């Protein structure tokens, strides 16, 4: 995943949860960029799959 604010690429599984103190924390899909702290929504699984497929096609 790439942070739209600072450009750092990071694994969303290793990022901090953005809204730990929020009453909606269990239903929220935000993560914090480990570099700048910007709250970013997690990429949906289908987007991840499309990116992987695109990379494979570009490599071929």
C-alpha cells in the first residue's frame, strides 16, 4: 500500500490501526501510515488482486 500523502509504501497488515479510540473502531477500515501518521483506508482485496495480476502481465 502506498501513502497518498508522503508516498511511503508499507504493508497495511503491519500498520497501526487509525481509530483505536473511536467508538466506530471495530467497523472502521483505516490504517495509519507508519511514516507520517496519515490515516488511509485499507485497499480492498479485489484491488490487491488486480495489482498483482497487472504486475504479472507487465513482467511477462
